[in-house]
């Protein structure tokens, strides 16, 4: 960092102490942020469980000394989040808009951003923490990209429990200055100045500690090309340029909060029970290692070289030198016998306990019983999965409703950016004639292969085609994932391959003139 920049930061720090510039300990300290700070304390706790960053186990050993060790856990928060995310949205999902031009434009952006893969991954963290956010932006090559924000990086400004119209995104960057780590936090505010003016304000904060936001510094400190504020007046922007996904259900931790609740928030006690039981089981397996007590003299090296590894020793070792099950015991050597100290491992009891807690966890999360617990059964057919996973299917339906709402908001924001010339270096909009207040007509085609026996579905729909109830084109689209254009191509090729039987009747081979000549 240059001397000028160091002096500038020093003056900014002094100004913050005098109230001339802004300093924040937490982002929620900003007057514009309309959310209870306890909501983000809850999210940070859920994040620790998702990362499996749990406290150490403290205990006293046989000599009364206080010791500690890492907990052996089952990260069911990660398991449940991944399972739900994979059955809610995956790479087979498709987006389609009723306007063909907009449909082509949006799907091109979806493909270039690897959206399906990215969204499934971010959806996993969103389910664990209670929500996620995304916003489109334009990169240096005038390409529209999608930026993601976890639940702890998104702060509502103006909102109600059903909709968030203003927010701030927080992103942190770490740099080393004078051999000391410096933490920069960029806050990006999205606000409505009035009904037809949308503004984006950028503020940068600098801190020497990880736990505080710090003091405001100029954007040019690390973002020389970023503007302090940009306004879109005259109704150029009609909808927020971001989308927020929240988990379904009421936020029972704060009834007035627009944020969702994650897996940990209502399942912490049962997750702790699963982790404790699993940790005790692993520890018991470790302590149950085979141990045999022998007189210490049998393992003690002697003056003649016994036990030193010398090949010429007069008395070779009694036990294998690589064997670690023997432990020296001191006592009366005349009465001391070789004794097996190995204790039994209560595997069945621990397994039953863990399965019991897992079933409780499955019930709280909304996943069908047996999803995580082991029942010893083999592979099941799709029909059996449908009949046994009704709870999972109902939970999935609730999530897909929220996903569709999120995707509608995100696609609207993408088209808003694409139709606004100010975002592009050449001042040329990529989309014209888009009306954000009109019905977008977005359809999300989720892949239901986990819950639907596709072989049976195809057979049933083939019967409908044979009966003339379902069009062949619709059958191809539903069962082979074809677009309308590809389905039309298939049908045309099938028709072209049909043999031309022609006509062999006398009437078809003779012209009217021939008949007239015969009558004459």
C-alpha cells in the first residue's frame, strides 16, 4: 500500500472516531438494515453445524487430568441439505418462457453460467441456512453473469414478511498489508429512492479484525473502477435487480422476519443427540481395542540385549515386535498371569440409538423414514420409492413452489439488466420491448424421475396415444425431453420414412378423357 493510501486510511479512521465518517461493528448496526441482529447469530450457528465446525469434547482421563479431543460426528445437516437439493432441482430441470425470443436469450445465459449446476450447489447451502440470494451483473466483456450470496451475506432493508424490495449484499476480501491481514467488506445497497427511481450504492469498509466490519474507506482503495452510486430514474427499472429464496414454512424464531429458517434452527437438539451418540460409539470402538496384560518383565529389555533388535541376542522377544495389544502390568510376578482386558463393544445398542435419533431427525426435516437409517433392504423400484416417500414428495413440493418464485424473480432481474443500456460499455441494450410488469410466462420443468416410474409412465401415455387422446408430439416432448422443434422434426422424419403405397385401382390410373372416349 502506498504512503498516500496509508495516510488516507489513517485520516478515515480518525474521522470515524469523531463521527465524521461511518464505522460499523456489525452490518446490522447500519440504520438502513431492517432486521433483528439475532437472526444472523442464528444463521452463523447453523453455518457452523453445516461446516461441521463443532466444539471439542472435554473430559478427564483416568488420572483426573482434563483433556480434549475432536468430536466424531455424523454431519446430518449436510446430508439432509444435499439430499433435498438434489431431488428439488438438478441438471435435468428446464426453464421456458412463452416469448420465443426471450426464451432463447434467457436459456443462453443459463447455459453460459452453468446455472443448473450452480443453483443445485447453492440451494444446498440455502436449505441448510434458511435462504440464499442471487443477482445478475455485467462483466467486462458485456456478458451477463449471476452472483450468489449465502444467507449471511444478504440483509433486507425495506420488506414485509412476503416480499423483500430492498437489500444490501455483503462480500469480504482479505489482503495482507505490512505483513498484517486486512479485511475489506463491500456493501452493495439496492434501494428505491421513490416509486420510479432505483439506486445502487457501494460502500467499502476496512478492518484489522475478522469479527468487525470496520471503518468506511474510499472505494478506490481496492475497487478503482467501481462507482459510488448509480441511479435509474424515470421508471427505467421496475423490479428489484435481485432474487431471494427462502425455505418454505413460517419463521418461528422471529415471526416478523422475512428470512427463512434452516435445518438446524428447529432440529438442533436432535442433531446434538445424533452427534453425541455417534461420538460415544466411535470412542467406545477405540477404547475396545484388544488389550492383553502381561508381566512387565516380559516386555522389558534386559542388560544382555533382550528386546534391542540384535539378531545375536541370547533371549529373543517373547511377542511379535509389531504387536501392540500387549501392555506391561506391574505387580507380583509370581501371581501375575497373562490376562485379556478387552471389553465388549455395544454395537447393537448404539446402532439402535442412532437409528432412533435419525428417524426423529427425518420427521423434523420432512424426509420419509428410512432415508438415512439403515434397514438392510436392497434396491427398490421406482414404484416402491413413490409409495414409501410420500413425506419427502410433499416436502419437495413445498420447496419447488419457493424455487419457482425465486426463478421468476431472477429471470425478471436478468431481463431488466439486459434491457438497460447503462449496464453495458457500448450503451446498447441486449433486449428490447421487455415489460417487467407483464406476465413473464415462465415455466419450470422439474425432473420427477425420483418419484415417477418412467417406464410405467411411458406405457400409460403410449396407450393414450394409441387411443387418440394424446398427440404424438406431446408424447415425444414429455418422455424424451425434446423441444417442440425437435419433436416436429421427429414426426416429419417418421412420416417421410413411411412407404408410398401408391394406388392400383383402374379409376385412379385412367383419366377422365379415357372414360369419355370409351363412351363414344
